[in-house]
C-alpha cells in the first residue's frame, strides 16, 4: 500500500503499489486539514528551543517540547544538583496531587514519579497544650504526595536527558533577541550565599569564561524562578504589569531525624499553629521529617521596604542560643523535647529565606523570529502555603503542550497559553495568601475547626453535590479562578449552616442540600466545572 514517510524538514512520498487499498493517498485526495496538520507536525521536528532554568518546571517543559519534536537545550545557572550535595536552594518539601500529576500522567511517567513520594492524607494540628487534631484532605483514597524538592528536580532532569534534551549547567542567561532568534549565556561562579533576599539565590558571573550565543531559536521559555532574568529582560523592554509582594514571615528548615520522629504520623502534614509564627513538617521516604519554621523577619524586603511586624518573635530576636531555646520552650516544647540542642542549633544557624509572590499581566512576548514564554515561578511565584506552586508550574507545561498541538504557529500558541494561564494563576495567588493565614492561625481556632468538621460531614454525605475548595484545587482540573469564586459561595453557605450548632451531627442535611442546590450547584454548572475528583 502507498504510505507517507516523514523526515524533518522534508516530506517524501513512497510510490503507490499497484492495486492500492488507500485511494485517498494514492489519488492525492488527502484532506487538506489533515495534510496541514501533518505538515505542521513535520515542521515541529526542525524547531529549536532553549529553556532557561533546569528546575522541575523547566526540565518538565523540555520533556513536553521533545515529545513534540523540538530540538531542546536547557541552560541552568547552578551546577548539576544530581552530582553534588549543593543545597543552596529553598528546601521546603513539595507536594503533588492530581493536578500536579496530570502532566506526568499525560507523558506516561506518573507511576515512575510516584516511586519517590510519601502519601499524605490529612493534616495534624499540634496545639500548645500538647493536643492533636486531625483534618482529612478529602475522601478515603484522596491524598497528596510529599516529595523532596531535589528528588523531584532530578526526576525531571533525568527524563529530559533521556528524551534527548541537551543540559548545560552553570550557564546564566545574559540577553536574547526576539527578532533574530538568538540568546547569549555566560558561565557562573556558583552561589554567593545560601539564600538571599531576592526570592532567589544570588549567582555570580564568572568573568573569565567566554559568552556563549545560541542562534536560530524558534522559541525561548523562561523557567528561571522568582528572580527570573528572562522576566527582567522582558520588563526592561516593555512593562508586563509586574507586581512583587512580600510577606513578613521568613522561613528556616529544621530536620526531624528518623530516630526523633517516633509518634509523628508519616501520612499527615504536621502543623504547630501559633498565630504570629508556626512550624510545619512533612515526612520523607526514610521516615525522617523536613520541618519549616515561619517567623517574622526584621530585615528589609528586596525592594527596600520594611516589613510591618506582628509584634511576635522574629528570627533576629530569637537568634542567640538563649533566645532560641526560650522561643522553643515557650511555643514548641514538644518539638524541643524531640530535637533537643540539635534542633536549636539548626534553627539558629540555617539560612533564612524570604517569602513573596510574583504577579504579571501577560506571560509571553513575540518578536519577528521567536516568542518568549514564561512559566512557573518566573511569572506566578506564590507563597508555599497551599502546596500548589510547583503543581501550577507543571500545569503550565501541560497547557503549553496543548497550545502547541492546537495552534497553527508558535506565536499563536504563546498567546493562547498566556491568555489561559494569567487569570488562573492570579486566582491561585489569592488562595495561597489566604491559606497562609489559615495554616498560621485559623487551624488553631475552635470555630475554624468546627466549620471544617461540618464541611467534612457535608462532603461525606452529599459527595455527589459538594466538594470543598481544597479538594477541587488538589483533586480536579477545574480552573483555579472558578474554584476561587465557588469557594466564596461555599464559605457563606457553611457559615449559615453552622449557626447555632454545637456538634456536626446536628447538621440539617435537608437544609444543607437545599442551600447547595440553590446557591452552589448553579455556580458550578454556569462555570462548566466538574465534581469528578480523584487522587
């Protein structure tokens, strides 16, 4: 039979055998739409892309591009983390759920990725008097997956390399030209400090190394973090509506070794809410826990402004040996009993990071030769209290792949991607800031815990009509912006249903269902949302 054989960048036709059973091909009557799609697919094989940043999102974007035939180079300003113990980046354990696993699933990598994780089914609040209160995340099989940042990064770097992407480490973006499709990179001399005050890590250029220029690029993707050089260069040419906001809390890592983690459930997020500061911890595969302490910092923000302090302890006021010990004795006595002098030492000596968010009005720009696309923290860094930062970045990569498949040109794909992501990521930013207040303070309040108990009963008994905002964020593909708006309606309904109750069992389910039918379901239907949730 006659058949088409494709080679980039040309297309050749193998001659038809006599009596072909494929008359459309043999007689040249192949659908023009199908032919254009095939030719676009062929053209992709010759396209060349550079990804700036080899973090989890950058490496994942490289895999997406390779699967679509792009020639891909990744330029990472740090050394290869797979070969060193260098740990200058933020080390908060990351969380994956259905939304964050969607990309891996679409690429056939979900099961391989899940080999590196620890399932987390809920959160445990540790009160000052030693009490514990458990809140499940969702239904029985719905869970989040905790994973070490370095392991996640290495997984996607390995996969990008396996797919054929070329990796270049200790290479920092210096400039690019949208009109001629070029980008220049310069070697780096390593990190200047463990963690700095720019939402990022300072990296020094190595002036002894020659500048490297890459030409004939068709696409540049900036995945170079909250302090993105790609974004800075775009902003220098024309404003993109940049807004960087910082929160008073800084953060430090505290390790719970395996031998000192007895009694801490490995399948839960542990939170010690203290209002003006708090501690959280997630399990690692070896049974140890990575803890993160969030406390006010007195240092100026990266933009020079000063924080409005809460009046509670600060990293600076608790930095002496006696000050740190007194801080733990007063607010975290059970943690001090576990970790002892080593925990106090880590708290004092580990570097403190700054927390904030990045907001843009557009995530792309197009020149005569190539578009530039921003993804991940470079365009929508968020505070880490909703567990969605890296998941949103992976969703960027998934949406980018869909746009590349659906659009006729890279410029159209870039525009479609940006339009799709901006509204959604703005909503995530708002929810992450709200969850910061929830984790630091509300989870320790009786009224909040009671509302959660009432919501859990509704979610269990009326699961076909009601799922919590948190569940819809983690276990569905509904747009963040839609979840945000529906969540506001849900909260008002919960407040009304909880009025006058002293126990969740007193809830009037008929009244609950009536309010859901009248106020929540119409919003869900109007927005085209789905309640088909799963882990």
